[in-house]
C-alpha cells in the first residue's frame, strides 16, 4: 500500500499546499532530481566543447546524433530493468553509468570514441526516468500521482534554472568543470538513491499469474489499445514542445539577436514555471486531467506558433510566456495518466514507453524540425506546430471518458 507518512524533516509551512500530503519517498526523489539536474551542464555546451577539441562540421553531427540515439535506447531498457531488477537498482545503474560516461567523453581521443561516450551518457541517463516514475507510482495512490509527478517536474525546472546560470560561469573557467559537476551530481544522486530510497515491494502472489502471462517485454503495452491511442497523441504534443529548445534559438539567431536574448528567454521560462507550477497544480486538480492536458497543449502550440510572428525581444517574450503557461498547466498530467493505466507489475515498462515517446519526439524535433525550418521554411514549421499541437490536444481531451472508465475499473478490481 502507498505510504502516507509525512516527512518530519521539512517544515510544513515551507511546502506548497499542492504537495503537503506527499510521502517522504517523493520528496527524496524531488531533492535528488534537483541535485542531478544541477549537473545537466555538458549538453548545452557540447558543441562549444567539441569545437575546442577540433571537432567541427559533419563530425559534430555524429556526436550529437549519438546523443539523440541514446535517448531512444535508454528508456526502453530502463523500463524493462525497472520491472525486472527493481526501481532502485535501475536508477543506480543509470546514474553511475552516465557519470562514468561523462569522464569517458571528456577523455575520448577521437570522434568515434566521443560518439560512443555520448551514446552511453544519454542511454544511461534516460534509463533513470522510467524507474523513478514507476517508484513514484508505487509510493502514492492514483489521486496523488499527478501532484507527485508535478513535484518531480518542478524539481527538474529548479535544477535547470540554477544550471543555466552555473553552466555559463563554469564554461568560462574551463570545460572540465562542466564534466566534473555533471559526473559529481549524478554520483550524489546515486548516493541519495542508495541510502534514502526504499525498493518497491514486489508484486503480490495474486498478481504473479498476470505478470507471468504478460512476460517481461513490451507486449503488455503493445496489447493495450488505449495506451496505443494515447502515446502518439502525447508524442506529437511533446514534439511541438521540443521545438522550444530547437527552433526557438534558430529564430532568435535569424532575427539578428544575440545568444544572450535566447538565454533571457530561457530564464523567463524557468521563472514562470518555478513560480506558478505549485499554484496551478492545486487549482487545476479539480478539473478532468486530460481536458487540462488538452488546454495546456493548445497553449503550448499557440505559443510556439507565435514565435513565427516575433521579430524582436518583446515578441519572443510574449511567445515564451504563452507556451510556458501551457507547460505549467500540463505539469505531471501525462505521466500520472500513464501510471494509472499501467498494471502494477508493468509500471516500469509503461513509463519506459512514455519516456521513449518523449525521446522520439525530441529526436524528431532535432532532426525533422530543424530540416523543415532550414529547407522548407520557418513558416511551414510554425503552422505545422499550431495545427498538429491543437488537433492532438483536442483528441487527447476526447479520451477522458475512456481513461476514466479504465481507471475506475482498475480501482474497483
């Protein structure tokens, strides 16, 4: 049964009301996530690091491509391991592996060894999320899962906001500092996992026949028609959101503005999310969650499309504010819905499939999105984002009754 124990170490007056009844395991993952995200410094500066090592042009694309490919491999493996080996061992393997790969990338003597290390960094690092998400689902009941995942996302944004400032300072004093902080933060999170996180209880005897029937692969997800409807819809919305870190900097550059403007836009996003997410999570909990997801997805699509109308700092700020509000609205919903759809013995694989969907969306944004922007034209990309994001948001909201019926049936059972 989920634990209802509250952490006595955190003064309740300092905790946003949205999150006060969450158990200690959720807060431990939240704290560890902030520490871990403080060390996501290498990737934003990877192109600059590669150039300092004489890697430019087409050779750079090999390393970046390997980094993207790892995000497709890691979630699939992490989901299976989370259900087979356990949540905590999978997180430890991913964190320690990614930390070691950071050192390997820094010391790599050539392009192909750099690509191999980049593949391992992203594969090992992205294997952690399915296990962490499954552990969150194990720790709380279905009513509190959205808030648990929203808290997780809040931790990601807090860490990313600090890392954005820290990364620029460290890079100016030597790229080795970026690698050292990345590797150290991952090892620190691994220590938190090893010392503070309990392993989820194994599936009860009553569920063992079902677990045996479904096996340990992704057949249990592929046979779930509702999940197969939901994942592609979420994937398109994630693709549209991923354009904010791919096409937005291209648009800022093409407007003749400095990189500092893009940094300021990232700061606007971080400030809005960190400040508003706890408030919105509590207020929006009263509404059907997929309807809220659809509304937030529409805001993101509109905000991304507004990038095409911007020609200065004010225009870009308006677009960032709109899609940031959408990000605040949808926080935690998708992962919570996926957790509620998953059988208890397959939560790791369902979260692995969801994380893989995210990886595909981001990879598509890095490749297809950039290709459309540079070859067909920015206007086509912005209109595609608006139409695709809005249509899939409405379609996601339309699944509300089916998801509610499925969830109610599982709770009754």
